[in-house]
C-alpha cells in the first residue's frame, strides 16, 4: 500500500515523487519504460519563461516563479544526488531577421514590461557583441539575461535519486494495465506484475496521459460519452546535436524557426520541429534537414559542425496550451500532472511541489484555476 502511486517517470512524475516523499508520503512510481527516457530525454533543457511567453498570464506567471525557484532546487538536488546538474543561466537572445519580427519582439517586450519584467532590446551591433558568431542577417534581438538551461537528463536523474533517498520506490518497465475502483475512488493501480494499492493516484504520463486516464471506468456507468477525461495529444519535436567545434555560442539563440542551446560539454542542440503526427516518435529526413537549415541560418559557422546524433520526442499538448494540474473530475483521488507541452523541464519541479501540497497538505490553492483538469469536462 502506498499513499501515492505516480504513473509516469519523466521530469513531472519524478518531481511529484520527490516532493511527495519529502513531504512524508509513501510513494511508488510506475514507469512503463525507463525513467526519464521519453519527452524528458528529448528536451533541450531550456528554462525560458520570459522569452517563450507571448503575453502575461497564468502560464507566464508560473514559469517565472519556476525559474526563480530553480537555483535553490538545483543546489538541494546536487547535494543529495552528488553530481552537477549543469544549470547555466547565461541568457537567451531571441533574434529577428526582418523588421516585422523585430516589431513583434518590441511589442512582446512592452507587454512583459507592463508585468514588471525588463528585457533588453539589442540592435544588430549589440547582438554581435553578445554573440560574435551569429548571422550578419540578424538585425536585432530581445535579450533575456536571467534565463538559460539545465541538463534535463541530469535533472531527471537527480530527482530520481533524491526521491529514492526520501523513501520512494521507483519501478521501471511497469506498464499500467488498469485500475481497481470502488465507487468514485481508485483503490489500486494494476500492472502485469501486481496491483499497487493506493490512497491517491497521479497521472503524469506525458503524451500518454489521456490513454492512461481512458482506462478508468466510465462514470456514471453506461454513459455514451467515451471521451477520455484528460485531453492530451502528442506533438513531435525533432532535434539534432551538433559538435566538433570550439564553443560557437555562449547563450541560447532563438530564431523564428527554432533555437540553439549550447550545453556545458560544448555540444549545441538544434531544435525543434513542431509536428502533429500522432505517436510517431521517429526522426525524418525532412525534419532534420529543417533543423540543420535553421541552425545554419542562425550561426553560419555551424554548417561545418558535425551531426553527432538526432532524436525526437512527443510533447504533451492540451487543447488550450495550458497544463492540467489537480484532481480529475469525477475521481477525487486521481490527480493529473500533465499537459506541460513545451515547458516540462521548466515546470516539472514546481508541478511536483504543487501536487505534494495538494495531496499531502490538502492545499490546492496555489494552483491557478486555469490549470484545473475540470475545465475540459
Ligand atoms: N521547449 C522547447 C520545445 O518544446 O521545443
């Protein structure tokens, strides 16, 4: 018997496991493959709420708060896990090639300034001073000095280690086959190996969350409406790792068609496509070519870089682009922690904390109402 059974071992599920176990709950996490190897592994690790946000709102607010919490979280996790998570807050340049794009960046800057966030607008000369190897065709940029990236893989590993240190049990290759229920409550989560009895279930299965939720019996029985209560769908992102060059850029460079993320080991990640192709998780020649062209357009010197490896992942998207955090309608002891779309690495840790507050301390008041899963029922 566990107080909390978490379905899904990506950043979000691992953060829920860590925070719930730290708050004193007994936790079992069930991962159908290997922890951290789905969308978490496919991410570039960007921490970019200011540059990603188009306008102030709940997504922007939670992102800014999540970013502010990262340094302390990383310090705590590094001391528990015993390794460096490669947090680099070296800034992000969101660049423009055309006057229209520059105009859009100016507007974005004034919208965010009205919410109290100052970003710098750089002219072409200042851009090149900041990043000498960017294209001469870049005419300006929005510069966000406090944003950056983290190693998504090491963050996931550290969360897992810290969760285990706090007593959580992590089961790999434990695919969920269904639920045992009694009235409106889930009493256990079923895998091929066992039934794991629980007080609360957290569905943190990324793009598969809707499929997992669809295994819950229909309530009321015989209903005609067979829609899963968690409408999450996969959006593929393809990425390339470029290498064999001496540190071509220092900060993240984000253009109209994609971004470049320099990692601590000198590799540059170039990503990502945004494709609605169902659960197809393979890379394609067209997608990789698109990313290679995008990278060369931003930093021409990258044309000579080696294509080290490539990969694709499935972002968990929701119909309104906002995550789902909180109890699932009709099922008071089932909690959703999913739908983070392009922001799983940034929002995973704060989601874990909010979920632990909700489950262990029965306080959901810090979760914005816009993120309630009940908005789709
Ligand atoms: N967060 C970046 C992406 O989804 O491509």
